């Protein structure tokens, strides 16, 4: 099939998170979906944040941030955190905020799963900074665990797609990873 | 609700991609889900790849790579590309490989959407390298476009979750982004 050339496109399914940090001594949260794990051990994760963002100021000031995963019930509050700046509005007032081991990583009790992160490196890019940090601990509701591990069918993470700008929940489980591909190993010497 | 402390966890919904690069003059592909956009303009994207990966060798050698998004039909081939090394197996033989503007970014015709990327920066981390590059062009099947833009309901990207290690398709559209949160703006001075 012939391919059609497109300008650079944003078409990736992306994890919806709320990034938390203390800014000028107060908790603040922003919505972010440019998030990925970047290293296995230590467990490093990165998030891209526009230079102007108030939350980014807090990450740089304190060297500490959080990543919380909202479920479908929190989609409107999450979206709101991407619409307004903490310079103008106290977004933390929307949530029941709690703290964990790092003491200054504000997290959201309504989110079924939160991560505390210690900044290890900032990659400066033209418009965004990519903040890389080590995940120090996770905090989860008992209700989302199966055998002690977060169960995706219970915590129901949201996914963002652009440029259509929609939040999605996960649908069907298509296949098992590191497994379904074994069918192509037939006939190979292992 | 009380939170339960977990060890650092991988629980994020992640985009499933195939990363392509020329290695020792031949096209090679690996499965990767530690991928995110990191800068708006220029359009930068990053992918974390273990130091040992053969594809990473090609990215460093050529400064060019691709990211292709497989649909559900290609899930087994995609998974296979995460199970075996290009040092031992010619994974490109599984696919109809094509090239675009950069000439040396191998892409997969069976994938409805592919991106060509020029490496701009390598962030060296303990186990992985995080390769950041500029998206130069996208290549899409006509069948996945609506009004000229990739339509997520047509190209049907896959999402990986860990540690349960499952591939998912997207389910219901939960809400519109940069929109549903406006409900909380009531009463604010704008």
C-alpha cells in the first residue's frame, strides 16, 4: 500500500498523569502526557514540561516531584489542571493531597496510583525541559492491587491521543507481551 | 482512603512502537514502548533503548531512526521483534520495508503510521540510552486518515502495560481534552 507523507505528527497513545510539585511552598499539579520510563535500574522516569510551567519551577526548586495516574472519575479535574496555571489558581484545593517518604512530593488521594520521584537530571530542550528522576516509591489504593501489584483492569489508566485531543480508557486485551511473538520462533535454532 | 506503599512500579500505559535503524548496512527493528514526545517545536521525540540492543548500535552509527506504530494485526510480529536480537535473526525479512526522505530510516509498510527521525541528542543513562530526535516526516496509509490527519479509531494503536505484560487496544473515548475540565472554571475570573 502506498504511504502518504504527513508533517510531523503527534499520533501516539500517551499516559495521562498529574505531575505534582511544591512551588513557592505550596503544592501544585499540572496535567502531563509526555511521560515515559527511561531506565530499568535504577527505575528512572522522565516527563517533558514547557519551560514556562509553574510546576516546572517547583521541580527545579525542590528536586522532587510526583506522578499520579487518575482514573476515569477524575478526568474533568485532570483536564482542568491542564487548562489553568497554578500562578493564578490553587489547583491543589481540588484534591485531597498527601505526602510520602520524600515529604515534598504532593500526591493526590483520588488517584489510585501515585509515584514519588527524585530529580536526577534535567535535559534542556528548546521549548520543554525533560525532567528525569528516580522513582522512590509508589502509593496505591488497596482496591487496585492483585497479588500486591497494580492491576490495570482495576486502576483503569487514561490514555491521551493528539491531535484529536481525546482521553481514552483501555479496551480489549489484544495479546500477552513477550509471549504472542513466540509463534515466529518456529524452526529457529535457539 | 489509605494508600499502600509499593516498590517503584512500571504501571503506565505505554505506546507500542517498532524502532527501525540500519545496523551494519541492513535494516533492523526492535519493539519499544518507552517512547514519548519531549519538545513541541521542533517536534522532538525520545526512545529509551538498552545499551546492548543491536538497534541502538544502528542509531548511534547512522544518527537516523524510525518509529512505526503497528496495529492489532501486527501484534505477534511486533512482540517477536522484542524477543529476538537482530544479531541472530533478520527481523526485517518479516516485513515489507520502505524508506522515506532520510533514505536510511527503515520503515514497515504493514504499520499504518511511521515516523522518520533524525537523532539530535543521546542521554546516557545507567542501563539505557534515551535517544532524542527530530521527527522529519510521517508516513501513513490513506485508509487511516480523516481530513488529512491520522484518526486513532482507524489506525488503532496498541498500548503496553507492565508488569502484567499485556498489549491493549483503546476502548471508549472518555472525554475531550482541553475541554471537559472547563466545568471547573465556573465562577473564576478569566
